[in-house]
C-alpha cells in the first residue's frame, strides 16, 4: 500500500496529514502510517489511525499547545474520529538514538490526551513495525529514518511485553480493553511461533485452530473490538480472559518461544 491508496481508503488521513504539516510549520521531517490500515485489519467506523510524526527537533510546550488545538479541531469537525487518532511525535535525533537514550515523545492515543513522555528502547516494537511496514505520507522512506532493527531484538521485545500479560486483566475493566488483551496475546504467540508480525484477523484465526477450546473467547473478543459503545466485562468474561492469558504466557515460557 502506498500513500495514495491509504488516503483513498481513509480520506481522513489527508486532513490529519495537512493539519500536522501546517501546525508544525516546516518542522515536520516525515509522517508515517502504520497499524490496522497497513496490516489489513482496518474496520471503518471503529479502527484507529496510527501515525508517527518525525520532527526536526524536540517539541516544546508551545508546540504541544498548537497540536492540542489542532487535534481538538479535527474531532470537532469529525466527531466520529474522537478517540480514534493516535499520533506519536518524536524528533529525528530521538528516533535515531532510541536504543542509547530516552527522548521526549509527545503522544495522543485512545483514552489519553496529548502529553509528553520519555521514550527509549521500550518503543522498539513500534519502530520495528513502522520500519518494516510503515507507509510514508510525507518525507523520505521510513527505512531512511529508522535504522535497522534486528528481528531477534523485536522478538525479545514481544516476549517482554507478553511477560506482563497475566496482569492485563486488571486493566481490562470493559470489553474493548478485554478484546485488546485477548487479541494481543494471540498476535504475540503467533509472532513468537512464526517469527513474524501478522494482522489481528490472521492471528486470531490461527489461534482458534491452535487452541480450539478458546475459539469462543477469541470470537467474542473480535465482536467486542467493533462494538460501537464499550461495555463492562461480565465475571465470566474476566474469568475466561484470565485463564486464557495464564495459559498463553505459560506456553510461551515452557516452550521457550
């Protein structure tokens, strides 16, 4: 998929692209699309936009105020996109040196307003996926912006992420986070088994064949993902998710994936 095809599929990308370029006023070095649109998982009306904006320098408080106003204007004009646009803003130098040091990263994501964090090697999974499958909406090819990342380093990061999966159920207070926990564990298991990233749909299908006893839970998680309104998990849902995550993480540890 190229930029033209992505914008044709999701016209909102042009609005976001144009507004970010105008707001940063020459400080934007590159804008890269990744996530469900690229992987083939995008569900109109439900899925998020996932973007990396590479800046010429670290952003200031003044920059954040302008970007906050920009994101608010987008949602005001297109309320159907509220809480569905995720953009990480990181300087080119911070992206280049993320393995050695932490740098300020501005992030807006579902459930979180635009805010600053310190990002370092804990963002390796994101940068690997963008480097290997990201689409440039503006700027040079993503491989010119993100240095090569060894696949084994990526797999190590997936293992580390999944090592905390048992605790995800504590944060899954409703069905959308519950869906994330179930489908992310399936994707992680697939990744560590096959050595490659795949779409949620593909990994969910593979997981139902691998674990037919959990097919019902995985099917429910895919329904929860596209619900128009988030809904509380039932006690049975929470019990099933906890048991499923415990088995998946134990399988990964025991098989040394």
